[in-house]
């Protein structure tokens, strides 16, 4: 059972910071799918988890950039406990392969197609094609989720661990910001499964997902 202790303490706490969740009727009955969302804060995965866990009772294996945590933190916390797929910038294909293997095992995978956080901006970054590569190869739909909140004040002097702790306190504790989530309809790519996977197709479908995320999050996608 995923998070047998944490879910009884962390979920009720995080729910206090979610003002609304729209589109819950769009949540599919469980079959593996990919969660795709815009990325504002390091706390985004926690709010997505809080929203989906009550229905699916499963971890969401987010693809995450390797931080400055050190090998022990990465191995024990990020990888083992949270189930993150740690992205090696020098070998991005490996993360795609790991995500596909998890989906084959009936797991949930989450990805932020922008790749990095975009705080306090009306525009989304140009989407990366990894989400489409995974969806086409694993033949699963993409569940888009728009996140609406204020951006963090980033502090990275001591690495991402310090950034997460301080930004969460600054963002939610001191300033009292709240988060809204808007769940869109699952995006099926079934009609593209038998087509050659060209860069043009990857770019076209990535833009399709990003335009949906822009609509759900109230932002602009200018690519």
C-alpha cells in the first residue's frame, strides 16, 4: 500500500492549501495514464498527488531533475520513497525507458513538459517532447492538469533541498497563497499509434498538449 503513514498526515495538511479542484469528472477509471501539468512550484507534485491519490491509491512516479541532494537522498528519498524517475541530463532516453517500464507494470507516471518551473509568468515554456514519446510507445492517454497559483521566490544557494523547504514556507506559510487545480479531459493519441514517430509529429502533439495546459492554467503558449 502506497504511503501507509504519510497519507494520513500529509494529505489532510496539503488539502488546506487547495482552494478548488475542477474537472474531477474527467478522471478516468483506472488504467495506466500519464499525468502532464504546467510547472510553477516545487510543491506541484504534492498537490497533484493529494488530488489523485484518494481515487487511485497509487504513487505518481514523477520525472524529476537530479538535484544537489547527494546520492543518499536521491536513492532513499527521491527514488525509493517518492518513486521519482531521476532525470540524467546526459542520458534523457534512460528516463523515458524507465517511465515506459513503470507504465507496463500498471503504474502512474507524471511529467512536467516544460522541464523547469516557471514562476510568476503568464507564459508557458516550450514543451519538451518526452511526454509524447512515452505516450506513443506505451500507448496510454495523457491526463492534463492545469495548476494555478503564485510563483515561488527561488533560493538555490544551498541546492534544491533548501529551495524546496524555504520556498514552501515562503509561498504557503508566510504569504498564505493557495492553489487551484483544473483537470482536463484525457488526451488520446490512439490514431497516431501506427504512424512513423518523426520529430514533426512529436512537436505537433507536444504543442497540442501544451495548448491544453495553457487553457487549463489560464496561461499563454506562444510556440
